[in-house]
C-alpha cells in the first residue's frame, strides 16, 4: 500500500509551518498569496471541465444522484452520529474537523484512476467526480453553516459570500473562458498540475502557521490522534460497504457499482483545504487534519480494492457473453478496450 508522495510534501509543509510559522507582515503576505492561489486553483478547475462532457454525463443521472447522495447526505449523517464520540474518543475541535470532512466533495483524479484500474465505468467516474466538485462549491459551505454553526469558525452569510467570491466566481470565469484557453490548459496539464499542488501547499502552510501562532496545537495529544484514526477507519469501511452493496441493491451493473464505490466513498483534499481556509480562518489547521489523514487512508485502501476488483471475473459480463455466444475472454478484452478508451477521453 504505497504512500502518496504528495502526502509527504504536505507533512513537510506542516513541519515547516511548525518550525518557521509566518508572523506579522509575512503572515499578511502569505494570507494574500493563499487567497490568490485558491482563486486561481478554482479558475483552472473551471477551465478544465468540459461542458459538453458534463452534459453527456447527465444521461446517467441515477448514478450521479447516487454518488451525490453518498457524498452530501450519507457522509454528513455519519458525521453527525460521531458526535456521540465526544469527549471519549475525540475532542470537540477534532470532531468539528471530522464533521467538516464529511461535508466536502468527492475526488476526481483518484476516483477515475481507481475505477479504470478496477475495470469500471470510467466516463461515469469522470462525470460523477466533476459534478460532485461543482455542487460542493455551493453545498459544502451551506452544510457547514447549518451543521457546524458559529462554533465551527464563525460561519455567517459573510463566510458563504467569501466562498462564492473566492471559489464559485473564479470557477465560472474558467468555464466562460474555456473556449479560448481550453487548448492551452490541455497542452500544459503537467505544468498546471504543479501549480495546483503548489497552491494547496501554500494554503496548508498559511493555515498551519496561523494555528501555531494561535497555539491551538496544544489541544491535540497522540492519544486523541489515535482515536481520530480509529474513527476514520470505521467511517471509510462503512462508506465502502454501503456504496458497493447499495449499488447492488439499486440494481446497477458491476462497472457502475465500481464507479459508485470509488466516487462515493472519497473526499477531496484539493477542494476541502481551500474551503477550510476560507471558512475556519485560524482554526483551519485542526479542521483539515482529519481530512489529510482520511485522504491518505482512502488512497491506500482503495488501491488494494481496485487491484482486487481488476482480478475478479465480472460474473454478469461472463453470463451475458455466454448467452450471446461470446467467450468470457473475448468479453473481458472488449471491456478492457472500452475502459482504455474512456481513460484517454478523460
């Protein structure tokens, strides 16, 4: 189970903030740069999302509604249920971060990668992740205001307005300008990917610097962190089980169930970190800690599941192939070809 190198960079950024936190004028500069980086990040998200591809994905609306329900209904309900673990397993600030984790959108890149690896419906995973990110720009701050209240970092109408100005407006601007800059974005994916990740590292450094200056890290002990990890293991296990067997109960095919499991059980670090920075202010470092831990955990576990799914023989595909006089091996080859085509188109 590999450790994502980017997680190591994030941890290194946290260590840098602990040793050399931004103070005074440096903190003001870092905060301004972080705000600009967040806006640019969501501008790029808007420029990348193909409007035509998103509209085509609406044809599979049952799958997308299922993923959205998992992300913004089932996850938050489990987060609310975890309130009973305070103060035995979790402190109140860590619980606030855990609840925030359950409110953020699903991932895009890792959902696509794992769905492809497991021979699932890749185009559906692309659209489901994109829809979740888009919906989350509005739904996540509204859910945070409703469920976390003033104790979650001072949520108010101003907080929602900040989300709209810093996240939604740049995203819409990217969509509007995509006609002219879409080609440039497509040609420079790797460079812009580095810009993405660099922006998030800057957000993390700013958030954890504020936390160090405010002294909020004295609220966390190794025992509490251990309790948080146990709770997140259970949370991930429950969601992986519900998305897989729930998809079966709703009579989705195997390929669709794979897309539902990987898109419906994940939470996006790329979307969650900027939102937490806007909503929590100086308390953002504790708010994003559960999300950072959950992100690495979901990558490790889903990598194992995806490899196992790729070795499983899809029973319904074999049965259908035999009924049509096609050998299982030929059917599997056709499935792999379709998945490869979907990955290239994404």
